[in-house]
């Protein structure tokens, strides 16, 4: 249960730190790619935040 709540918080904090990089770095395609990976991971974590671990369909996705 701890990780279910803590992982989105930590990921959001990391995403915020990336957004604080200087503009010359933020404009690089590689940084944009990393930002999109973080966003995708964050959205996937939120999707499973309130799911029951006992539900067999949770792992089928």
C-alpha cells in the first residue's frame, strides 16, 4: 500500500525537477522524450492507484 501512494508522489517530484532545468536543456528533443516517459509512467500509476490487487483483471492490462 505504501508504494501505491508513494510512487506517484516521487514521480511527480522528479517531473517537477526536470521542468526546472534551464531552457536550453528543456528545448532538447532528448529531454522532451524523457518528459514524455515520465508522464506516461505517471498516468499508468494513477490508473492502478485504486485497483484491488486481488482483482485478476488488473494484471491482464
